[in-house]
């Protein structure tokens, strides 16, 4: 389960960065919304999967509520999921 969470964490982080730093600037500077629509749905699915897996994996990793809160908070910060992978999942 940990390896699945690491993969989802990585993909969620990459999709978030692409959405923030590629699709959103293209939307506002060039007026093309297609990139946001293209990347938005996969990112949303990965985000929800990240949250669910973090809650499920809490017991396996022996996380307390504070650690789980940090893991969940990291999902809304750019580069946060990469930090979680390095600090808590390796």
C-alpha cells in the first residue's frame, strides 16, 4: 500500500505543478482554457485518491493525527507531496 501511495503522491504533485505553472498561466495570458480542462480532472482525481490513501495508510505507517495533518496539508502546497515522500515515506 505504501508503494501505491508513493506513486499517487508523485503523480498528484506533478499534476499540481503542471496545472499551476503551465495550464493556469496559459489560461490567463493566452486565453486558452483547454489546458486547465485537460489537466484539471486528472489532478482532481489524484488529489482525492491521495487524501483517501493517506487516511488508509495512517495505521500502516503508525502516524499520529499531527503527522496525518501534515501529510494532508502538503497536498495543497506546491512541492508538498515531494517533501512528504522524502520525509515520511522513504
